[in-house]
């Protein structure tokens, strides 16, 4: 039996790792393949802000699931102190006494192996496999392979394979810029976004895909409209455009759930539903949406709060909260309602006046229909009315009689 072993930081595991394993497995035909995330690589310090060991293990498991016969092993993470390859191979040798262990490594590792802890033990316990054309250093690789064979009696497989052009460092640098998704499996990328590892912010194309899957098909146009309007308002008022887009994309992510499902989410996320919300579970989608977005997509606090307050607003909203609140109400695909055009124009003139009118319209709407006026709606309206007064601005003329 042959076992292919691939060790590394996997910080994060990327498509280059997966391609390497697939290519090596196609040639070596191992019965099993182990991805082994290193605890404390003796040769390499983990990049700052790196996720905890169990998170790297989770990512390695997700990556391994993409390769037949492959699994991640916590053999090094479970051990105290620096993880020496020689110790790992000793442990694996005990576990699989009859197997040929093949240690897959990158070019740099092959060239420096003699400076590792107990290189002779490594090469006695395992064969080495390396890609021939990696980094265009085939001459160096061939010479080193010969040297290791002669000096240590090592078995070295030099694999003809595509060079791996992806690097974890490169991917980590892209993630905060909403990039890098194309170098990762969807599962690993999802994990990185859910936990916002490496300061990652979601690729908005990816986020749309995921968020739209949570919507009734008929609501997609509304969310697209809300994103477009949130971007315009962000540009007009100097908010971060992609944050406004992110919040708008996610703002109705739990909207389609029934009252019962809303309440189940409340329980899951420890959300207290007040008596208003119990009577009108529709109002809960702002709270559950915020919690869901944080849990599933790692929405940071400022985006979570924009989702949280998008239905009623709140006194003293942040710029982002106010933008998402208004974008939701005035996006281009909204079914027309009285005052819509007036609020749309006002939103580009005076955000507070637009907010006040929007809420005044809601008050009129719920009163007219004999619905309950939600206290947050009333409080927010009063706040913005007072704010207009304080700054000497007059509320926009409009009464429910005006259409
Ligand atoms: O989720 P959307 O439909 O895109 O929009 P939304 O999140 O603003 O929710 C809209 C619903 O919330 C709409 O039917 C009006 C309702 N709403 C907002 N404030 C109040 C309210 N409903 C009642 N009964 N009372 C309120 O004060
Ligand atoms: Fe909503
Ligand atoms: Fe909405």
C-alpha cells in the first residue's frame, strides 16, 4: 500500500495544492492521500493574523473532500511543540507499518531538506516526490534528486507536472480586496468568508450568487435594485460603495422564511422577539437577516447593523444604515407608492429629509390600513423630524392626501 503525504501550512489550502495532489496521485496511484497541516513549521513562521490550528484543519478537510481518497490529518496539530516531519513520519510508520510513505514536497523543500531536523530519518522512512518543472528549476531539482539518492539512499520521484503558480501568501493578499476566490475551492472560500479569515471581504459576484439563492425568485430584482441604489447613494454621500453593495445584497436574506421559521432562527441566534414582532413576524427578517448574514457570510458589525435596521430605521443611524434603509425603500424596481418619486429625489438632496418623509409615509400607510405602528418606526421618524428642526431645515411638504 502506498500513502501520499502532503504537508504544509495550508494557510489557506488553494487550488494549487489540490492540483499538485491530483497530479501526483495520477502518477503514483496511492491508496490514500493525507493532507497534514503543520502546527508550527520549523522553517516558516505563520503569517500574522493566521487562523487558529483547528480552523486550518477545517479548511484542509474541506480541500481534501475535493480529492478522491484524500483526507486531512491532525497528526501534527495534535502534537506539542514544533512539528518535525521526521516525527510525523515515525508516527505514520507505526500506524502503517507496511505502507510505502511518499512525501510530496515543493521545490524549496527538496532543495533545503538537508537542513531539516533528522533528514536521514525522513529519507529512510519515506520516499520523496517533487514536481520537475516547478518554478522552472528543473536542473537544480534533478541534481538535488541525484545527490539525495547517492548520499542518503533516498527514493525520489521527480514528477513531470505543471508548475504550481498559486501561493497562499498571494491569495491572502488578495482576500481583503474582495479577490482571490478563483484560487480556492468554493468550500474553502466559503469558510474564509464565513469567519472573515485573513481580513477577507467577499467577492460580490460570489455573494450575490449565495444571497440570491436564499431569496424567492421574484425578490431578486428588488435586491438588485437595492444594490444599485445603495451604490449610487454611497457615491453621492461618501460611504464605502462596496460595503453599501454588500449590505444591500444581504439585506433581505431571511425575508422568504415563514413566521415559524423566523422564530426558529431567533432561538438559534438568541434573538429576543418583542410583542410587536411576535404579532408581525414579517418585521423579524431585519433582525434574523442580520444574524444570518453574520453567521453565514461573516458580515462585520457595520454591515450587520445596516441589515438590522433596514426596515424601521433607528434614531441616529450611521451613514451606511441610512443608505441601506433608503435604498430598500426607493430602489428602481419598487412597486410605486405615494411619495416614492419625492423621496427618491430627496435622497440625493438631504438624506435626513428623505428618511423623515419615508417614515412619515410608512406611518400614514400603517394608520390607513389599521396596522400596528411599530415603535421603532415611530421613534426613528420623531428623531429625524427633530434633527431637521435642529438644523433649521423644513420637512418635505407631503401629506397622505398627496399622491
Ligand atoms: O423587506 P422589504 O419588503 O424589501 O422591505 P422592508 O424590510 O422595509 O419591510 C417592509 C415591510 O415592513 C412593509 O410591508 C412595511 C413594514 N413596516 C415597516 N414599518 C412598519 C411596518 N409594518 C407595520 N405594521 N408597522 C410599522 O411600523
Ligand atoms: Fe426587508
Ligand atoms: Fe428589501
